C-alpha cells in the first residue's frame, strides 16, 4: 500500500481529510532522521550481483521517493551500476495496490513477465481494511 493511502486505511477518511498531509510530512521528517540507521535486507546486493551474473535485467521498483531510493542504491547498497533501470513512487500516478509500480518496472525492463522480489511483507500482503473507528480523536 502506498504511503498516501495509510492514513485513511488506519484512521479513516475524516482523519485523512483533516490531517493526512500533515501526518505524511511528519512521517517523512521522522523517516529522514532514522535513515542513517536503516540497513538493506541481508543479501540484497549479493542477489543483484547474482542476477546480473546470470544475464538478467535488474529493474528496481520501489514505493520510496527518488531521494530515498538514491540514498539506498548509492549509499546503502553501492549498487546503482547493478540496476539496469528503476522506478520510484515519484514516477507514478497511483500508488500500490494499483499496479502502476509493477507496470512501470515491466515497461522499463522491456517485458511483460518477470520475477518480482520484495523487501517487506507488504510486497505480498493485500491492503489492510479501512479502520471502522478512527484512533485519532
């Protein structure tokens, strides 16, 4: 699920309308503060190396912003040269669960079939149901 949908999903539409943008800005500030502590999944770079060694195209599709992607691919993974291309949330009209991210990545890979490797449980879980009662008062 795209970050633009979390507030409504967790706290309801009224909270989204009243506080959604403010909460997302606050999340981004906190995430940026924690960014130095965040590490890639074990074996992430090695997997990219192995895929390239087996002549696969590697297209990174992330719901991260371009600036966060740059930090991860350059500073955390040192793997920009391993990626044939990439797409971020900044490239999309609609966030997950809409298929825009996967569709954009497939287009950049030049194929309609691929193996997708996720880095969080959210990659394969369906979206959470909207909250019946908002938590925020």
